């Protein structure tokens, strides 16, 4: 009985020492984290101030050749990804678009497909998805609202017929 009691006392002492040591390290850790957060905030502010408009398709094609050379099977290594993003910055391609192109290239390489259509996918933005005239866009909504109105009239007719007997 005394052996187990002595063992638990030793364990308790070790635990208290471990907790005390950990708590002593926390202020330095917090100070380091605050410094990292401040640096990240400054970096983000610098990045938001430097707006990059969407690049043209020629820049995307040039970046795609860099991605194609960096592919190792169907993967791009972390070092290659960093150099691709650096090259994208030089070409005026936004980091998001470059990352999207890398992901598309990896997916197509995994499936054994060609990388040719990727610049067209990335280049098409909201402008390419709009219809040519406003009346074309309004047609589906008009049809939907007319169908809803007709359904309402039909339900009202059946309800009135049922109530009348």
C-alpha cells in the first residue's frame, strides 16, 4: 500500500513540474505568435494594395508550359509550386488563377487528358458567362413566373370546385 502511494506522489510531483514548466514557456510563445500575426497582417495589407487585373490568355498559356514542365507524373512538388507562383507573379497572373491552373493540370494529368483547354477555362470570367442581351436572360424567369401563376390559378380552381361540392 505504501509503494503505490509513494508512486502516485512521485507521479503527482512530476505532473506539477511539467505543468509549471509549460506555463513558464507560454509568455514567450504568445509573444512569438503575436509577432507572426503582425507580420502576416502587414503582408496581407501589402498584397491587397497591389491589385492584379486578370491576365490575358497568352500569359496563361506561357504559365501552363511552366506548369507542364514542373509536373512530376501527375503532381507538382512544393518547391515547383513556389517557383510557378513566382513565375505567375512575373507574368501578371493572379495567385488564385495560378493555383487553379496547377490544380487543373494535376487533375488532367491524373486522368491522362491534354492540358490545352486550361487557359481558356481560367481566362473566361463573368464577362464570358453573360448573355448578349438582357431579353435573353429575362426569358427563363418570365417562363418560370408564368408557370407559377398558372399553377396558382389551377390550384385555386380545384379548391373552389371542391368547396362547391
